[in-house]
C-alpha cells in the first residue's frame, strides 16, 4: 500500500508553492533569496504540520490523505496582495482521515490527530528560537535571522490553526478538549511574541 498517492503529492506541492509566495510577499519581489528562506521555513512548517496529522491518523489505523483547498489557496494569494503581505491566510487544505466501516474514532484519537500538526509547529518554533540564541552567541547573525524567521512562520501556522472557526484544527480541538486547546494557544502565542521581539 502506498503511503502517498500522486494526487496527494501534487496537492502538497501546489499548496507549499502558494504558501511560499504569500509568506515571502512582498520582500521576495526585491530580494529573490527571501523566497528561498520562505521555502525552508514553509517547507518545514507546512509539510511537517500536515504530515504530523496524517501519520497520527495512520497510527490510529485510519486511512489519511492531504487535499488542497483551491478556494483557500486563491484567498491566501488575494489577501497577501491586498494587505501587502501583512496578513497571511494559512488554510491551503487539510488532512482527511477515515476509519474502516466497522468502528468510529474515539474522542482521544480525534484529540491526538487534531493536536499533532499544531504541536509540531510549536516544537519547531521553540527549537528555532533556541537555535537563534545559539547563533547569536556564536556571532552568526545571518543564521540567527533565519532561525527567527522559521520560528515566526511556525508560530503563525500554529496560532492560525488554533483559531476556533471554519473547520480549522482549533474549532475541533476546542470542542473536544478546551484545556489542551488553551495550553497549545498559550505555548504558540508566547513563542510567536518572543520571536517577534527577538
């Protein structure tokens, strides 16, 4: 059995390309290397987020695949252009999962699957913040700036997905476990603010 279908790989590639554009706009218009920074940060953040959901579902014994949301991709591009890149709509698609016909997912399983992507982004954010401090102590400012950017991207992905609205992870998690939702939000917001102030 294939872990990734051709359709899923296509959808991941298109979604990542669009997110790289919106996260690097408008800086990439004057600095093409900024797009490479976005490719690294978004590649880690977006792909890691979605694959964390996917493999968490697979570990529960469910079929699972990522599908892009074309309207969400268009909305992301339009909002980036309209706001000059100051607001990023980070909902390019979602991981879908389905148990077999003989059982329904339990609440604990849904919580684990829902938390997986956000937990990944929060972990990367805090690791990138620590790496930026280390790079600063070693007097490598370019590396420190790159790690801060990775932290900001992953922090935003975590916070955006925690919004309890429109089918995002946050809406499902808040309904399933308010305590875990609040804990993730505090961890994401604290790191995001720290990265912005660094």
